[in-house]
C-alpha cells in the first residue's frame, strides 16, 4: 500500500506547454516535492489541449482528505472558469486544491473565499459579455445591418457541388468557404450530386 492512503495524501501536478521546457518542468517538480507531495503527475502539453491525460489521472487518483498541489494556477487551468470547474471536481471527491504561488488553498476559509470571489468575477464577466452582445445585435438590427448567423456549410451545398465539379479537392473547397474539410465531405456524403440522366437512344 502506498504511503498516505490512510489519511491525507499530498498529490502534485506539474505541466509545461512544450516539450522543450525541461527546466521549467524540473523546477515545478522540485517545488512540489519540497511542498511534501508524495506522488506527482506531470506532462508537457498546452493548457488549451482537450486532452490533459495526467491531470485527469491526478484527479482520478485523489481521495477524500487529499490535497492536490500545483505551483501556479495557470499550470492547472486555462481560464478562471476552467479553474472553477476543476476545483469543483476536486471538492466533489472530498479533496482540496493548493496553489503554491499566491497561497491559494481551499483547505482554509480564506482560500475558499478567494475561489468564491473568482466565481463571482467569472459570472459577472459572462453577464457583461452577454449584455454587450445583446446591445450590439439590437444596434445592428436598428441600423438594418444585422443578418444573423452566416450560412452553414449545408446551406452552401450548391456552391460545394459546383466547386467539386470544377475539380477542387475537399480541402480546397473548405479553404474557399472558410470551413473544415470534414464538413465538406460530410455534406457531400449526405447529399451527393444528382446523376445526369442518360440520353435516350
């Protein structure tokens, strides 16, 4: 049985964005060990990546009473809203989050208060963004300039067929229409070009 499974275990997570940031990763690992982490998960992947395998493993590993430690908040999350989602996932397991730089620690009342403040700020920013969006749409409608969403790829079927008939590849069509080539292929599969009727003898 690994140390710390009876009672609290301090678990670390380290991340750098690219494979050549070895020194930065080493520094994080050193700081996490100094903070008492008994097990450390680490990876070299961009924070905007949809797949952060080691972070998911770390969250899956922690148990009630454990603490997940990172050196800086941006090593854990890609945005404030992302940080809040991750903190809720950690809390749902009965564990806590500790950030070494800035002293953010949800095992303390102050740390929990700071996360509450972050949540309020994130909600406020979203509401402001939506309000500005609504005002912009209303102003565009009043000026007769609002046309709604741009046509989807499916609505551009005739143009896709024409370009395909001209000999363009799916990738070239996608570039011309400003969409992904997989969308072009999907539309063509769903609505293949009509066959030309054979002339009667």
